[in-house]
C-alpha cells in the first residue's frame, strides 16, 4: 500500500519542475512577443515621422560648411538659415597735418545677423551693428522671389544708388569707401523690385527715411531710386566689362523741432577725408540748405574684371532744389567721382552680373595678396552770388595692400595723401585750419563669416 502511494507522489514531484519550466517558457515567449510588438510599433512610428518630414519640404535642416559659411539647409535647398557677422578693428595715424588729428584705434564694425530662405520663395535678412557701444539696425527686410528672376523687397535696406555704397563693407577694396559715399541715401525704409539676367540687373525703389531718424511729429521724407547695369562684354565671370547708371530723387528727412516749430526741409552733406571713424574730424562740410524741395542725384558707372585685374569708377552729380517762394535761396549743384584699380596675386575677383557689382577676392591655397590704388574727389563748393555754398573740396590719392589668408580674415594697409582746398576745414575743436594737406596711414584687421 505504501509502495503504491509513493509512486504517484514521486511522479508528481518529478512533474512539478517540468510544469514550472513550461509555464516559465510561455511567460518568456509572451514577454518577447510584447517587446517585438513594441519595437515594430516604434519602427512604424519612426518611419511615419521620416515620411512626414520628407513630405514637409524644407523642415529638415543639416549643417553646411563652405568657405567660412555657417549655414543650415534642407536637402532640397528650399529652406536655409545662414548666420553672418563681421568684426573690423581699425587704427589710424596722420603726418603733415596742421589741424589736431589724433592717432586712434577703434572697432569700426561689429555685426551679427542672418540670411534666411523659407519655402523656396520667401527670403529675409537682418543684421545689427554694436560698434561704438551702440545698437544700430542695418538690414531688416523680407522678400518674395516667386517671380522668374525677380525679387520684391520690403523693409530697411540699401537704396539702389552708388556702386561703392552697394558693395558690402566687408568686401570694399579700401579701408573706407570713396568720398561720394558721404551723400548716398544708403539704407532707407522702402519697397523695391529687382530683376536680373546673365548680363544685366535692374532695381527700382520707393523709399522713406532711414531708421535712425526720428519722425518728431512731422511728415517723413521720401523718394525714389532706380539703377540699371549691363555687361557689354561677358566672356566669363573673370572677364567682363560693366556699365551702369543710377538716379535718386528724395525729399528731406523729418527734421528736429525747436520749441514746437518744425525745422523741416533741411539737408546738408559732410565727409571725413576717407578716414576711419576712429578719427572724427570732417573737413568737407556744406551749410544746411533750408527749404529744400528735392535732392536730385545722378550717377554713371564703369567697372570690370579681367583675370588678375579689376577696375571701378563712378561719377555722381547732386542738385539741391529749393522750395518755391524763397527768393533769397538758390539751387546748388555739386559733384564727385573716383576711379580705382586692383591687382590680385594667388586669388581672383569675379563679376556678379545679377547684382551689377565686382565681387570680393577669393583666395587660393596659401592666401591671396592684393595691390589697390584710388583717386577720389568731392566738391561741395558752389559759390553763387546769392546764398553761396562753401563746403570745401578735396582730392585724395590712396595706395593699399590687402592680405587674405583665407575666406574669413583680411588685413588691410592704406596710405592716403589728402589735398584740401581753401574752404575745406574741420570744426574749431580740431583747429579749424583750411588748406590742410596731410598723410593718412590706416590699418584694418577684419574677420567675417
């Protein structure tokens, strides 16, 4: 009896681990199936997200590095964001001067901004300058490029006038632009349309005043401008000849107020001797032209690139037209021009027909070297019998050498011989002497991206 009872017990004892083992395997299999289902679900979700990202054009950006650019762009190129900036450190010294012109060092520009493209057709630019411990908004605009070879632009940007003015400050050939830049309208609030082809560019602009001028409760100034360029010779970007013309008419900017009385309709022109802002003295200073109706400006351009050589010249004429009903005031005419040449070693300049500008230097391996020369003049004298204008006239000759170790750095050296006439003089704080001829020595260290 005991024997018969012991056998079933033994069988049960032996079967128990097997049942437990079978039960454990089933649980593990069920757990594995759940994990597989979870992984499959996650993979489907990831694939769906990827497909959604692909179908939503321009939403996936990847970094792009090309010649110093900091840019992120979508695979289709329809959306991009580029970080831009520049730092320019200037030093200046003088010799042979009668007026008090102090040697100085300063940060000429310290800018940061962006260039963006959204959904292929919409573009925008913004940058701000922090030089002189101030905040100065430069470009701030949006644009639409949905038209063939066309751009509609709205915001704060450069008026299309003056080839040297339109060239970016990080790409100009000398430490400072030529004299005629002093009376350029530069950046203004505006609405513009631009178009271009393989050999030409056209831009028209209806603009208001600059962002730095307060409205002071009176009507803002406004104007219009147009510029056209054509390359009669365009063998390549390295072998091209450019001609251009521009015009702008503008009303005076909103003026200040004096005890509630608006001092509107005033304009004036002034310029440093093509010298960095590290030196503040201005030798060319027109009187304030009250009751101005229009400032009318016209420009002609000639430029080109031929292998290692490049050249650029502009003539500009400015007319100040007074408002009717002021018999003691007369209209005044002024002009200025410059011509400059460049020779590049181990690098190259190109002509950008779509902008009508000579492009920056692209250095070869080991860096590029450039020799530049410029003759420049500006005449703010119009000595009429009634209401004479004696703003001064100056003629400058500049030699320069530029070194480009790579696409982001540049070192510039300039020597300028300044020849002022009997009306050109700075404020009395600097001495106030006329006919002061002297030498300028300028150095710039530049980093840009």
